C-alpha cells in the first residue's frame, strides 16, 4: 500500500518536481540552521538531516535537567502562540527542539519569522528560574 502512495506522488508531481520540492526544504532548513548558529544563546545539537534541525537554548549553568525545563518552556510558549509548531526529542541526554520544514507553501520569510519568534521568546525567559 505504501508503494502505491509513492507511485501516486511520482505520477502526480514527477521526479523533477519532487526533487525540487525536497531540495527547497533542505535549503530552508539550512537557512534555519545558520540562523541558530549565529546566536550564541543556542546550539545545533546534531548536524542537520534533510529538512530537520535539532537545536536547543543553552542552559545558564550545567543544571541537573540539562536544559529540559528551559527548552520545554520555550517550546511550549512558541507552540502556544499558534504561529509555529516545534517538537522535541532527547539526544545524548539533552532535551532538544526539532524544527522541521515540510509544508508545501513554506518560504524563507516563514523560516525567518519562526526564528524571530524563537529569539523573542527566548529573550523573555527569566533564566534565573533555571539556575540551580
């Protein structure tokens, strides 16, 4: 059944259009990764994989939860805004945020707006709450 779905996508869009679609999303994720790398408050936790960027807001100290509460708070605030949706995972014991480009109409301006929201919300967080 899954092969039928893939076959339909290839028939509808064609190989070239599908390649273009995937390459566009990879470029948008690359842009987001560069934005994260340009802000010393954040770190990219693992190399970008296709259109997925795993990153986190660095905790103010080496706290016991390794930034879990801090990043959960950032994720929850951004998701509650209704403007973006980011998910999370745990990599090597670090709670990290996942930014995935996947919507067909996503453009550079959307990636920039998502990054601005993340930066703005990170600036509003009272880091003293997250210090041991």
